[in-house]
C-alpha cells in the first residue's frame, strides 16, 4: 500500500486549550497542496459530529481566517466528552466510509489517543484503509513520550502570571491565600506556579501536587509554620490532590458528577478551595480574637482559554498538526506526534525541540506523572523542574517591589 | 495661610488594583521639585503603618524603580482593612505631628476618602495645618463625582477578556457557565462582561447586577429559556447580588465573616457560584437522563491584580496622583480628585478626560450605583453602557471563529 486518495477529517476532543486551534490549522497547512487529499472536513464537536454527519468543509476556508483562528483559544470545531467504545468506533469507521475519508486526525489528550487507536483497529479489522493520527493536546501535560504537550505551556504561563500578581496582592493585605490549579492526575500545571518566584524563599510558599499524597494534618502544620515565619502564606494546590489511599480530596467534596470517561468533575466548582480555607480558619491560632484572613480562589477554565498564549506553545501546536499531516502522506503509517526537547534544560540554555512519530499504543490511555526529580519534599518543586518549565512559558511580566 | 513647609506621607488603602501604584508614583512625581516638601514617606500598610511609625522613606527612591513599580499591580506600600474611627484618626494626626507631616495623601475607595475626611477634621480641630488629599481607587467604580475610578478600567479589561475567551470554551463544550464577578454594591464590573460580545445576541447571554433585585425563580427561568434557545448559556453574576429585601445572596451562603467596615466577605469563596450551579442542576430539565452541564467559576482576586492593565487606566491613575500633589501645593485646600470625561461617549469617539478637585465630603462614604440608563431589563446592559465602558479598557484580543 502507498498513497491512498480520499478525503480527510479533523476533530478536536476533550478539554480545549489556548492553542488547540493552532494544531487544527497545522493539520490543514500540511494537507493543502497534498494532491491525494480531495476534501478537508472538520468534525463538529469531534466524533459526535462525525457519526451524525455534522461536518464542516474546510477545504477552501481562506488562509487569513485560518491564521486568525489559529491564534484564538478553545476548540473552533467544538469538542466533546464522548468516550467512544468499540461500537461507537465502528460507527466512526462507517462514517469515514460514507464520506470517503481516508485520513483521520484527532487532536486531544490520552483518552482521545485511545479513541484514535480503537478507530484504527476497527478500520483494520474492516479492511478499510484509514490513516489515523493523533495530535497531542492537554493542559495537564500528562501524555507519555512527550517532553511536554501543546496547551500546557500556555496554561503554565497563565498560572505563573497569576501567582506572581496574586502574591503581590497577598503581600499587600497579608493573610493565607489558597489557589486551586487544574490537573487531575499530574502536577505539572500546579508546579508551574513556582515560576512566579523571584528567589527560592518567595511565594508560592507551599505547593501541593497530585503526585504526592496529601495529608490534611501536615497541610495545617505547613501553613501554620509558614504564616508564623513569613507573616503570610500563598499556597498552590492541585484540584487533583489525593490522600494516602489514592482517594481524590476534591471528589469527596464535590457533588460527584462523572463524565463518560469515569472522571469525577473537579473543575467548575470552588468546593475544594473553600473547604480547605474553612479548615484553616478553624484550626489556625486566632490573631486578636479573629481567625487569620484566609481566602481561596479556584482559577478554573480561564487557565485553559486565556488568550495570551505562550509563543513557543503557539508555534509547536501548529507544527505538531502539520507534522501529523505530513507523516500521513508518507504511506501506510498511523501514530501520534511527540515533542522531544533537543536542548538540555538549564539556565541560559536556548530552547529547541523537534517532532517525532510514535505508535498510538505508546500514548493511548496512559498517564505521565511528574518525574521524581521534579518533586522536592511533599510541598515543593526542584530547580530541575524550573529549568524544564521556564523556557516553555515565554517572558513573564516584570513585577517590581519597593 | 499659604504654602506650609513639612513632610509628606502617602498611603494605599483597601483592596489593591492593577494601577494603584501608578497613583502612588504620581503623587511622588507631583511632590518632587516642590520645595516646601522636605521628605516623602510611604505608610507601610496604610494608616496602620503611620500610627505605628512604620514608614518608608521614598524621598530618594530612584525614578527608574518608581517607574517600574508604577506598572506593577497591588499596593507596593501594603494596604489595610482598618477603618479608622475618631480615636484612630486622632492618633493619625499625632503621628503626622511626630513626623512633621503637613501633606497627607490617601489612595483608596469611599471608606478611605471618609478616613481622609475625618483626619482632616481632627487636624482642623487641633489647629494643626495638614493638607489632606484623597486619590480615587476602586475596581468597583462606585465613587461619586467620578466618570470612572482608576482601577476599574483594568479590572473591566480582565473581565471582558475572560468572558470572551470563556465563551469560546463554553461554545466548544456547550453547557451552562456561571462566572461570578467582583462588585459589592455597584454592577459596573459585572456589566463590563458585555464588552466581550461581537453582536447583541452573543455571550454573555445573561447579566445580573447588584443594582437590580435578584429573583431566584426568574433566574432559573431565564437560564432555561436561553439554554433551550441557544444550546448553551454563559452568565455574568455579580458577587453582590441582593434579593428584593436588599439581602445579599452571597452573604447568606458564605460563612458570614465581616471586615472592620461591617462589609461581609464576598470574594475569596466559590460558594455563591457553586450554590447557583447546584440550583440549576436540580431545577433544569435533564438531557438524556442527566442534568445539563453546569459549571461555575469565581474570578476572584485576579480581577484586581492581573498585570495587563488598561493603558488609559495606567495613565489616569498616575495623573490622578500627580494632580492631587499639585493641588496640595496651591494653598489651604484639601479634597479628592475626580475624573471627568471630556468627550461624549459613543462609537468611534476619541476618548479624553480631565481631573478636577472635589470636596472630600462629596465622595466620603457614599456609593455610586449604575445609572438607570446603563441597565436593560433585569438581566442586561444598554448600548449606552457599552459606549461608556468600551474606550476605557483598551484593545481586547481578537477572537476568531470558523
């Protein structure tokens, strides 16, 4: 088998990011001028649109509009939380046949790469030649094989900017401030809060990742000690923190809604931050007869859609889409795209990266956690993490103090 | 009496903003080169620092550092929530005498202008000549006499940017999204969410201000109707919404902590948004056996400290500080600074403004509400509001759709 003629279809799945449209436009970039592809369709709300024949023809969408869409956050085609099972994937293959689709691109996280893998299997079983490419996307940064994933650097930029500014606010009216950060199983995004520090003693003073078991008593002690020593305390907490038994602290507090992937809904609620704030108000020593000033903010969806994306993230998201399209031209291969860093992380190092094709099975339904060398004790990150993360987010605002 | 020689002291009070340091540096701008002022002191944490002799000498702080501080959010001197009563104000006057302070500048909102007014009275009663100037600051935009107040345009810029990006997120994974916006008694900041619309039918679909009584049943009906018609619903709700009896909805839900001004703590908790989200999940018609997707974000403190300030706000904040210092040179006057718009609001109008001195009593402890001509029905704002607000926030990110 070599180059097969037919149409292409592109979908965007799962939680959107600030740069997911860069990958969409990147795939189109890579397909235009490739003669074997006749039409380029977009799936409205991912595979749900595909099986319902709800497609948008992108073949002739003006480049100028695409270039503007590439810079706009959130999934321009619409997304879905549907998790296709075997029968659903069968319907996807049927839809591909119906629309003469031979090139299937799916931009998403680990669940999406698994959907891509199953579609690929179903098509193979049916003897229907279909190139299946997954393009990585997730603010959680939890895909295997990748140095980092498109979407993460921009979300990390938001988190680092927010912690820097919020620390000045907290210094201005001193107290205890909890900020809840996205990240279900991997702490990368919460760890990015540390980029706000000017020196190692600066805020955030405490960082709690889902990769380290969360002990409520130890948390209270940590905060009391910091507040006593510094006179204030800014705290980064992942929405995904778990206790020693692996139980999600947030899930116990939030009503318990689950999505089709069996994931408990963590974002879109302030319950975790509010409950930890209440705990501290109750447990910490009163100052002048009143509990210390404790506030909690949950950064929420702005983390993944804030329109001031990291420049590197913008470039790589588009490049990843283009790379997938170009690989799909080259014969009977399927796969995912992995970003590899080609420079050694470190202060002053110029950053560079390259794309590589990896097997779908290497990514699908797997979760990457924070490496041990990025985690310091039970409430901090290492310099190795800072060296890793800093080049990704771009220049942060300079915040001056008197 | 004419020009009196002595020192000057500057304080920053209440909730900080993205541009409050612009006003601090503006006062210093206006005092430097004014021979009657020998030393310029900053109060550490406002009047609390003054009465405790916790001052910072700013007389020789390098201009380059001041220029950087002016661009950094949150109160560089530190702030306080202390509300000085008559006895406290007496101690303030004593502290001024102790430090040979003859020029007293206080940057803050309506409570701060009232403190300034009382200090002025106490000094007069004591026969101690003290120029007292208030410099306006509040993200709530609720000071009398002012077209708008420094701090508001930058917070409005954050809110408008956030609603625009979050609307794309909500369109991508359709559902009901509640965003809680700061603003205790005046709805200006919540109203600014409407700047995110590209056309009148665009999101935010519903806007609830504290200036209009909030009826829970009508709210549920509004959301159900919009969700049915549009397939999604993005909602802006002020943290300060009140029921028909003037009871704060948020205060009923949040533990009930009050500050020294008797204000119930509304920010720093997700309880209002979470409870309204729960209400909608319970009351709206299930889709496929499941409640509709309802999420709530509470924008929190990032609204007042996000470091991408409005350019006009930056300029005016500094100008207001400088204006106060210059007026204080001109003899035995005290007062506050009011921003007047000198252009007619309207599409395509160039924006311009000027500063005027007003009496402290015209501002002190008063609250300005949204004018009736800015409010449309019970859940929207008028074009007049958009014309008023749009020039203040600066250029917003262009968000493109397919």
